[in-house]
């Protein structure tokens, strides 16, 4: 079965879209927007999650003070073995097997620059099967995939769900970084776990869990991203673009790129490429069309290279199977 032959039910896509906007919104509040009763929504989401077709990743962006995109070439026949080894490393939050000028594209994140340099210089090179690696430190994340939407809801429905995602105030409580990491670990097993279930897992009062989570969300220390198996999303093709942009046009180009509906991620990197951009597309034919669009709408921007993703092995910490479905193994919390 090709990726183009697989699709999710329209109701499932509406559920996923709503949870991309408000990952923990109650089903009772989402029901009138999505158009199904709460029990049906809960059942369908549980089926999607259990099958690995959709999942929620939970993370603290503040855990990562430094990051890099790394192009990796492997010894013949070692591509998948290297990708699997990289996926087991908590510093490696994303791994794609690609066609083109590199065998792999990996996203590395670390608590600080010193830790990032140590990983790139000392730990990455000793992975067996790597022939060469070229690192591109990220100077600025311009757009990241938490903002990407599957677009199964219309504008009015989207606005209604956005209202449910508003961060509400929390009762003041002392901060415990260790508890916050434990909560994130539980949520990476079940992104919609209620405070009672988290409290039971951690042997703590649900009210304390609820207040801690509210404080984390209000301060930006608790972020969630709802992802979907690319083959069933309607956007089955993924590609990386490596762009050169005149320094004087960088900010303007970045703003224009954010308007692309295909855009998943774009980063300002240090090295031969000024911008590295990841996109999801509806077909392979869209790759050339998008490149032509960039040339017409963004004069002065040069596409130095591009690579099609053959398989995603890890996505925001979630290890994927050969079909791009979540395995339920997420090691983001190990950072």
C-alpha cells in the first residue's frame, strides 16, 4: 500500500485537528464543534492512539537551550541501523531517512550549547555506521511543527476550539522541577490523562497535580503537540529544503514562509544554508511546484538542495514504526 492509498476517516481528522489546537479540551466541550457525542469522540481517539495513528507529545521547550540540524551519510547498508541507534538517544528528538544528498536528517536538542557541542563532537561520531556528519547549529527557530494543522475544521470551528485552549490561572504553589518532569513523562504515555490518573501514578493529590500543570502551562513549561501518521493525513510526502537567503532579506523571507500551508518547520541555521525548511506535501509533484513558488514569490532566495523523506523514524521524541505510526515509546522526558 502506498502512502497515497491510505486515509483516515473524516471524523478522525476532525478530532485530530481539534486536538492539535486544544490537546486537553474536554470531549463534552468539543462535541458540539466536531459534530459527534463525547463517548464517540473518546472511543475514536482511543482507537487512533492505540493504533499509533495519532498521538500527543508533551515537552518543556525550556529544556532545550541549544539545537542543531545534522545531515548524516552512512556506510553502505547502514542507514536504518544508524537511524534506529540515533532514535534511542534522548538528545536526538527527530530522525528522518532521506533520499538525495544525505542519508539522514536528525534534529539534536540539548540543555545548553556546551552539552550540544559535546554530543556533536564526542557522542555522535562513535555511532557505528556513520560515514560523515555535517552539523548546522540553529540560531533561531522561526516556525515549528506545533503550529501545523491538518485543516479538517473550518475557520469558525477552529475559532471555537481555540477558545477552549485558553490558559487559565492557577493557584500559587511551590515549583518542583522534578515533579514537572514526572508529569511530562506520564503525559508522554497518555497526553490526555486527567489529573486524577496522574496523581494516582505519582501518588500525589490530584489538586496539586492540577495546580502544577496549570502553572506549567501558564509559564510555557508545559507544551503539547498532537501528531498524526503522515500517510493518513492527506499530506503523505515530506521533504527538507536547504535555502540560501541574503542577510538583509532573512526576516522578510521568514515571515513569508510562515504563510505556506505546507510548512512544518523552518530554522535559521549557521553554515552553508541560511534556512532549513521541512514541509509536508500532498504529492511528489508538489515538490517542484513549491520550489517554483519560492522562486517567484521570494526573489533572491536560492534552493541549494532538497531531500525527500523516505521514512520518519522519530518525531519530537516519539519513536515510529516502519509505517510512520507511534510505537508508544517517547524518550523526551529523559533529557
